[in-house]
C-alpha cells in the first residue's frame, strides 16, 4: 500500500486505495461512470500550477464529461467566475452525508452518483470523509484528483510533484475528451 | 435498572426534595438511560455521521477484527457500534477530566473552609447553578452540596465506562445516547468546578466589566523571575500568589500561565499574565523565559521535564494525574524541598496544594538568579537552520499541512517572512523537529520570526447575570437578538490564530451576543486593530446584543450553556428542577445559540460539545475535528421536520430544517460564519426575528458565495420573513424554485412527537 503524502493524518487499514499512475487509465474509469460528480474544495482556487489554477483543470474535467458539480466551503463564488454555476453548494461533510445514501437523488435530482471526484479539499478532512464513504457507501466509487495518495479512496493519484501533477491532469483531460 | 424505593429515597434526600423552591420534575438525578427517549428523538433527526480512523477494532484479545463492509468483530460489534464506542470513550475522558478537576477543588476547599461554606455568587446571580438544578434537581447552597454534584457525576462515569467494555453495549445509537448523557454530566461537573473556585478563590462574579489582563508571550517581563503555570487548575497558583504578597515580593516577580490555569490566575489576580493557548506551549517553554514551571492538569505536554531540563527551568509537578515519574516529595519539609530544587536541581512532584504553592514562592527568586534568558536572534536562527536541505519530511508530518520546509530553508537564507506566517498557523506539536534528519530545532527558530507584541484580555467574569437574562431573554427567543455565538475550545486552528478574533468581531458587529472561554478567549485577544485595540477593548463586556465577553476557563463553559437554561427559566418561567427534557426542548426550538469550537482537539472539547447537543445547542467544528470521527447531521430539507404545536396540540410538518445540524465540521472560516448564522435560526422566531436572522444569513452568504443562499426557501415561512432590503430579489428567487408558504406555529416543541412521560402542557407557560 502506498503511503499518503501527509502520512501524519492517516492510519492504515485493511481496505486501501488503488493508485492509478496512468491518467489514460483513470480517464477510462471516469468515462465508464453514468452520473459522475466533481466536488470542488476550497483549496483548488489557490493552487497555482505554472500558468493555471487547479480549479481550471476541474472546470475542464466537468466540461469534458458533463459531470455534475458540488462547490464546498466558499468555492461557489470562484467557480462562477470561471463560468460554472455549481449544481449544489454543500459543505464537504454535508455532501458526503448525502452520498452515503444509495437512494439519494443526487445534486441534479436524477439519482445518486456512481462516481465522485474530489479536488482541493484539505488532506486530513478529505481523508476522514473518504473513510466515511469507504465504510458507508459501497454503492459508489471515489476518485481523488489531488497529487497525494488518499488511502481511503477507491482510486487515487500517487504523491506527485507539481509539474508531474499538472502533466497528469492535462493527460486526464485529454483522455476524457477523446 | 429502574429506580427502586430505596434509590428514590436516596435521591430525595440528596436533593432535599422537601425544599419547595420549585416542584421536583420528572427526572431527578437521571441515570444513564433515563433520558434515552429524548436522545433517540434527537438522533432520529440528527443522525450520527461516522468517519472511522481505521478499519479495525483492537480492543480485546479476540481481535484485531476487520470491521469493513458487513463484517463484524468477534464479539459481534460492527463499524458503527465501534465508532459509537469511541464517541462514548471520548466523552468519558472529557467529562472525567473536568470532574476530577472539580473533585480536587472541592476536596481542597472543603478541607480549607468546611463543607458548610456558603455559595454566594453575588447580587446579580440568584440562579447559581442551572445545570445542577435542571439535571439533578438540587439547588446547591454549600460546598458540601457541590460535592454531591461531583459524586453524581462520578457515579455516571462508572456506568459509562462499564458500557465500553467488551461484550456490553453494541448499538451505535445507544452508545450515542450514553455519550449524550456523559456530555450532560460534563456540564454539571464544569459548573461544580467553576462555582467552587469562584467562591473558594473569590474570583469575580456579579460584575460584567472585569479588568483587562496582559496577554501574549511578549507581555512577560523576563527581567523579573518568571513562573509559568501550565494546565487547568489554579489552586497552587492562588496559594503561591498569596505567599508572594505576604513576602512583599509580588511586584518583583512575573506570574504567567499557559492554557486555562492562566485564565483562572487572572481571575485571582489581574496582575498575572496569560502567555497564550496550548498551541504556544512548546514554543514558550523552549525560550527558557520561565525560571520555574508548575504543571497541574489537562493539556500539559508530556515532555515538560525534558523541556525544563534543556532550558534550565525548575519544575514542580502538582497533580497526581501528571506525575512524570518524578520523586514525590509531598511528605518532606518545605525547606528540604526547596533545597532539593535549588541546590540539587531536582524536578519534584508535590501533591499538596498549600505546600506546592509555598515551595514555588520560595524557590522562584533563587532559581531565577543568574539565569540568562535570551531569545533566539535572527543570526542564531539562521545558524540553527543552516543544515536545512528543504527535503520536505517536516511537511509530511505537519498535522496542519503547513509548508515548513519552505519557511525553514528561508530562515537558513536569512529570510523570516514565511516563518512568521507559519508561526501564526503553527499548532505547536513539534513533530517537524522530530522528523528532521538534520535535527533542526524548528520551533526554536520561530522565536526569531514571531511577533513579540503584547495584547489584552478581559478577565473571565463567571456566570451570566440573571438581570442580563431578563433583559435579553425575550429578544433572544423572538429572534430580534439574532443569536448567542459561543466561541470555545482549544487552539488546533486550521489557519491563523487571528481567525478567532475575526469571527468574533463579525458577529459582534452584527449585534449577536459573543461569548468566549478558555483558549478561544485568549486567541480572540491576539489581534489588534489599527488603533491597537483588541476585541475586548472595542466591544462592551455585557451579555447583550453586540457584547463580547469572556466567561473564564474551560469549566466556565457551563455558564454559557447555563445562560440558555436561564432563558427558559427566568424569561419563560419554566421550572428547571429535574426538568431536563423540557428545558432542552425549549432551547432546541427557541434559543438561537450556537457553539464554535474552531480548534477543538481534546476529549474535553468533544464532551462539552456533546453536552451542548443534548440540550439542543448546535456546535460548529473546525476541520481537524473530523478526527473525532462522529458528528450529528440532518439530511436538511429531506428529513422529517414535524414538531408539535404546543398550544394547538397538533403535529405540524414545518418543512424547516432548523437547527439544521447539531454537530458539523466545516472547512473554512467564511463557511463557519455562514453556517453559524444559519444555525441560529429557530422555529420559534417571530417574523421580525426571522427577518433579522435571514438578513444576516443572506448578507454573509452573498459576501462569501456571491449569490443568494440556495437553501433560502427552507427558511422563509411566509412573505413576512423576507428581509426588506432583499425583498424583491428573494421574492424572485423563491418564485423560481417553486417555494410555497409553510405552516406557522405558536409554540414549537418535540414533546408529543415521541413517547415520553412529559405532558405537552409542561412546555406551555
């Protein structure tokens, strides 16, 4: 099992994530989803990746596959600046609480999501939330798009340096568009 | 077991049931399951939300057991049951810490003054102990009565601990009910402890405008002998200060403190200084400014003997909870102990309050003599950091996810700006140093980057006055004072410490009542405006709209929740006596109070929050608190929000999720502010009050999110609720989402929505 970047906040367990090192492979997994959701955390407007903010990559992913969106914390305002009116504005714990329920109607009221992507959430909080989903939401797959191993996710990126992460996100978007 | 005749007689005797200050209510001295039906009703709406730390249970020799998926442990427990068990254990630890503190104070004070020593909280506080009155049914009159309170809490703790044993409770819901019970007992324990120290040490009471005291590590005059008290029990410090006064040397020494002992020291003498919250403990002790360190109990670092040795500070441990493996010299003569400390350099344990206080006063001038107290200079810090290779290992162990390597490598290069920013966010654990392959003392280098400014804090005032409750009771219940914001708890903040002052000021400016305690009260004082004023100098210290007040240390939190009880009692005339369910129901539905524990880390904070939840007060927590692993969340508009209209005796589906959650973690300061404004909404709000609350909710939401709240339709009952300034905009929005008016209530209550012995009429006054 790969260790997360902030290993101080993570304890191991029996069920760990699958680290997907190839963005094309992750693209295929995401494309198989019928009702994907991308959850934007408050850190994605602040993370700058050599010319673009992480939130812009999130927006590209949403546009590439028509994913539903959830803005947590106060990310809604920023998303609107990038031309996206999020489908929902829960805080991170609230959206996770809803996602636990297989019968929830989802942020678009079309049924619960089958795959949820997270971008820009604090690693400690994100990991706790993913633990909830690992234990209480077997009906959905979770994907983390931040450059850290998230052991409780279904699919996670490896611990990546900024340039490699940027490369990965660009590869993923290309894959989703193809 | 249900109560038999003998047990009932024992309770009647304990609470002096024949006293007729109020009739004895339905639940005098409730046992662990006596309020279970209330808990289950709360938990039906606010379901436990769990975030397990790990997949296993490792509690007994059957295990380790895999609890993932549908798996159960060898004993039959599942993952939810195990999380519930953790929650109960946290609550028990927290309650025990306050309870043991209270027990220690009472035993000490009874020894000093006798058990008939009267409780007198001054002319402004007639309802002296709302928790003891409401939970136990006892109106305490003496120290001996306070001891009854602690004995009651101790009995509850035994049963609670017992339930965590292998092969006992298995249901997560019942674990939660027990947690709620223990949380309730915690507020009794805190109340007992704070009343005891208030009367025993003559802390301020019945006065709102208490003096200002010095705050911040920069406020310490290091040219004098400095003693630093660390922990939560001020008993030893009070004796020590008395000795300094008796010896005529008080002006020649600096009595300082970290954490709640510091807060309570200022209540004893406003000449003492508060260094700061727990997050600055390692930083300050590392400076060596303290010539003598006195430890008592709770939130004290486990490595203080090592820290003291490294800096040459003398150390006296005074609590049997923290003995550090030191020689117990309690039985020795004072002169001999002084000799051991000053001549042999021994660190000692003294378990006698009076002896410890006297020894401390005697050794301080001696151990201070000749000590050099030099703060790390920029040049020295650069030297210490010269080996930094920016490898990033320190970043990976930082619980606050800080970029330590960038700051340290900057220090190496003689640049201190990043380290100054880092210091403002540092929670002071020191894990970075431990991980550093070059053993760079990162926390020490912070001395060169930190601000050494001085601040002010208002001395903790103790209970809220009955006359204040009379004044604000009606506007709180009607909603025209938009809410009580209680900012409490520890200093495990996700961002800068200044966020606490910013949050407090946001609400004070909006005319909420802002109440602070403990480390949060210190943090709130650590920001100055352009004129150099802290929040305590800018806002009035009254329990009134726009007031900012510090009630005191952790145990004074009971006065905040006690104030909500007093609203039910003094304003609404509901009897408190053994009437917990009715009072909690009143608070849940009518008192717009919300707690914020932005940096909660301790089990005590968990327990306090859980106690708030049982009495209907929602709590907002910072991101680190997700590690508590349990929250109480509703499903918002998707849940059933049916309540009883107490006057009409009709069940009504209000369709209104208020308060929306009982315990929730949020990600950012801005989101916390928005969430708190929303959580102040109560079903009982008048149209005028609701307008005001929505006005704040909308304006905050628009400020930080850019639009109207997308759940606004949940909180507008009819046109009259819409704030005038947003009338047109809101009306258009409501039309666009198909909003329809909601039923109006005359007296919302949960009583009558579940099986209970409480008649609906009990809530009508």
